[in-house]
């Protein structure tokens, strides 16, 4: 039977025997879209639920004016902060962008539902989560929201049609009208990733294809004064590093321009007054010792929430927030209750129950086996290296910063703390006082004066590990076999139908399936939640989708029978 959206009665999932993110959007001017762009429809008079727009950035930490960075030129993001709530202690649940995408969408720690960061090295690999798990866009869509996504990032579930009313991976602004209320996700990136596709012609095409646009680099404005950049302690202060940081800050300014254009579009359409805008990032920047690690450089992300009624305008919250808290918070914003299987909590609409800890798990990256668990309590960072012989530098993404760091190493210009990225063996435990040592340069785990902190936090982390099983401990072949038995991606079973008294009932034998239907070819798919009342139409179409599966073939149901 399909997932019962009517009751949402779900059982927590546990795996026996287990142990415990894009294309940049580029906008050149906030003008009219191309002919055929969909409009944002008028809001129903009785509708009390807000629109929700989530702007996610790949590879960004708190290097923003709103967070006190003197070198950053981010007036539009700073405006969001002035008009909303700024969270100072938000952390990703993983240092890897694909894994963090899962955390943001589902409210689950990625490794607990089968997401092992980039471990196969195979393109279009999809993750099969437990059958009860659903991403928040699908849950809101089933409750009557219009959902859309803009950006070329493919989610690790295979982008099933149940997630989005329209998924704009290869076009401009949605070509169908956007109903209110809507939930939208816009993916942005700071990465220099221009490829060789033809230059898009229209404004909203540019919104989609910056990464594929060969002229993208030319549009990055050199606005940053490198002399104002505070070089992080984990990086050597060399001309090459400063040049790479300047380039990074220039890209952040470019992202800020994009945010401004998005806000202007909403304002012009008259919907900003009814829209919750959430600005955040998936992981920290692509620097050595940052992205793909559990240190602050890799997982300390910005989080700004602008409420349409001006709630808590201009305030700062210092309580802990995790990436897994986004999905349950979005549900609460949409007047829905977070689901029992979600590991995150609603932290955005209330501060009544602040989190005591924030947890991060980092595992395999491409062909490199990595396994680190970390916990923060607002002051202390404690982590366990469960793959201590993995050389941390082997996790680094290639690019100008990595090249500059390697050049400094060869020239003998790294400090002892910076050199640890090349250590052949890491300590099994690390402890940092982030108040006294915010860039985690001095490991206190072996300091007798802090044995109490080590004991306390190791107990907390072990309890988390026991409650959130980590599927990354399975062998590569076992993981492949569990997702692709016999080397084949499973296929969802076609829905069956029963027409009775003018009501069409649909069902599927695939556990965890969502059934989609539509009156005719070319219309957006609708999520089946209750029997469909049918009229004089002669037929309708239906299919079954399941995260990580190939979708079933489409069936046409003759309603004249």
C-alpha cells in the first residue's frame, strides 16, 4: 500500500546490528523572465499558511557581513539578517554536501538512512532510505503546497517526481503557474565550476545555468580588498592563499547579488509579505581542513530566517541548531507536526526547548574511507577519529586553495597545527575549547585538567552513536548489494486501481511507495493521498515512485468502465 499521508502515523526505523548539497544561480538584473514563465498566482483569501523559500548555498561558512566579517560585501544577506533572526551556532550534520542534502531534506542523520558520502564514485548513485522516510517538499506537497526546486543539484534519492511540482534542473523560472502556498528550494554555489554548455540567453535561464555557463567567471566582480581578509589560523598567510580567499569572497558577493534578485522578484510579485525566507548553507568552503571535515570550517554554516510578520526582527539567537532541524522546522512553519522518525527538532519557530548538543558524522569521501563522530555543546568540540590512519589531506577537493596550501607545505611554511592534515595517524580523540580556541588549533584531549570534559562528552557521543546507527560501517559490496541487488536498481511496482461509486482508489505493492496521478499527459503529477473523485473524464494516468528506485511505468486508467 502507498504511504498514508492522511494519518502520517510512522514508526521509527532502526537497522539491526548496525553501528552508528550545486549549481550557482546567476542573475544579471531583476527584470521580466522569458515568455512562458509561470506567474505566482493570487493567494486564496482563506489561506493562513505561509509560503516557504529555502535558499541553500554550497561551500559557505559565516564569512558574511551579518556575522561580523569585515571583508565580506553581502548587503542583501545582511538585509535578511536585519529583517529576520540570525542563528550564530548552526552546524551541518555532515561535512559532505551530498550527505548534508539528505539531512536538510529529511531531518535524519545521513548515515543512519543509508547515505554514505560519495563512497561509490559512480554517477547517478541513489540512496534507498527506510520506507517511512519522506523529504519535506513531498510532505508539504501532500498537504496542499506547490513545491519547486531551482538548480542542477540532483538529490541522492534520484529526484523522484513526488518531491517537486516542478524541478527546474534544466530551465529557467517555472513554466507552470506557482500556486500559494508554495515551498521552494533554490540552490546556489560559491564553487568555480564553469563548464562548456552554450551561454543561456534569458534572465531566468541564467538563474539556472551559471555552472554550465562558460562566461560565468567573467561575471564575478573583483570587489574584495584582500588586505581586509582575516586569514583563518588553519591556513598559512601566503600571497597565494590570500588570492584564493579573495576569489572566494568575490564569489560570495556574487551569491549575495543572486539573493537580492530573488528577494526582488518575490517583492515585485507581492508575495514577500507572506513568505518565510530561510538562508543557509550545506557545508563550509572547499578549503583544506574545512569541507569534508567536522571542524567549524567544514560544518559551521550561516542560518538566517526572515519571517513575513517581522517576528523577532533583527534578533540574534545563540542556541545550537543542526542541519537535521530544518525539515521538522519547515513542517512546523507549514502548520504540520514533525514526524516521529525525524531525528531533528523544530528549532526555528521556537527557542523554548534549546538543544544541548549538535552532532556531526563524516564518512567516506569518494574512494577514501573516513569515519569521524563529533559533538558540540556550545563551548566544547569533542570528536572521535574512528579511521585514525586516514590522512586528512586526502579528503581535500582540488582547487586554487588546495594548491596554495600544498605549495606552502612544500616551502615549509605550515605551522604544526596546519601540518596535522598530513599526519599518517591522527589521535583517537580530540577536544577543543572553542571559546578560547575558536579555530581548534590546540587539542586538549590528553590534558589531565580536562579529563572530566572528555568523559562527559564521550558518553554523550557514544549514546548518540547507539541511537543513530551508522550504515557506513558496511563493506562497499554489501552497500552496493543492498541498493542494487544483482547490480540492478530496483523498480517500483505499478499501481493498481479500483473504481467504485465515482471514486478511484490506487494502491502499490512497493513498501515506501508514493503513488502519483494526473488527468492527462503533460500536466504536473499529483500525490495520491485519498480516493480521487472522478467526473466525466475518459482516463487518467498513474505511476509509482520510491526513493532510490526506478519509477514504475505509467499506466492509463480508463474511467468509463
